[in-house]
C-alpha cells in the first residue's frame, strides 16, 4: 500500500492551499481518512476526518470554517481545501486512511505559511 500526499507549498497568511491524498493498493472509498498536521518535536494534530461515503466530516475548532475535506471519486482522492491559512497552520500534513486495524500513512507534504 502506498499513500501519497501532494499540494503543499509556501503561502502567505490568509492564502489557500489544496492538498490531495491518493493511494495505491487500497480503495480510499473503503476507508475513513484523517488529515494530520505534525510539527517536529510537537504533537500531531488531527485537522480533518471524512468517512468512507463522504457524508460525514469532522474538524477541530482550530480548522472549522477554514478547512474542508472532501472526496473526489473521479480521481480516487481525498482533498483538503485550506483557506485563510495562519502561520500556526504550518507543518507537515499527512493523510491517514484507516479501517479497523488497518492504518496507513504517506510521507507527508510540507505547508509553510509565511509572509
């Protein structure tokens, strides 16, 4: 199984980025998918979750109203639209498909928010 995140980069505060998660070896539609932000030497923070059908999502207060997680069935991908980015949103973003005891991680994509 290979999970690949893409779409990270450098953006100014208030800007937007759209991250994408694809996977080979599994069907993403069969998995819940978390997006996490990890900052070196700090705890990981879950920033969004979507269920298999795409009908239910979760956001912590820190990302609610700014981030949107969705499924792109045509591309077999899960996307994370991030708007109004803040410096504290910076970090490495990981996609985490999970189902029962099956838990997969990609290599992450770097997001930098700086003027």
